[in-house]
C-alpha cells in the first residue's frame, strides 16, 4: 500500500503537474506526433530525483524530434515552467527524456 503524501509532497506533485500541463498544451499545438509528458520522482530526493518523459507516438517521430533538437526545446520549457512554480532543477538535461514508451510500459 502506498504511503499517504504529506501536504508538502502534495504541493510538490501539484506544481510539477501544473508545469507539465503548460508544456503539454504548448507542444501539442506545435508537434502533431507529441503525445504528452509524464514523470516519476522520489519525494525524499526532490527535485534531484525528478525524471520527466516526453512521449512521442512512434520511433520515426522520436527520431525526427531528436533531429530537430526538440529535446532542448522541452528541457528549456520544462525548466522555465518548474521555475515559475518555485522548483529549481539543476542540470535539466539529466531530468528530461524523449521516449515512445507510455507510463504503462
């Protein structure tokens, strides 16, 4: 059974969700093959443990995204949105990954 989140942990999770929703909305308009963002983190080691995955619908779309350097776009946008919510992530490159995997995979 999962441990209940503290008020601080709930706020952290809500801020990450809010940040990713803003990035998703902007990216969905620009990139038709973009599916969405999802994340995992350990609350005891936040924000160092935050890992955001930006999902694309196919390997070809992922390859095209990497060729267009969309990983840099997503890193910048996610970093900016997290900072707006008061979350400072050092070395955002380690925390954002482009993938074709879904959260269920």
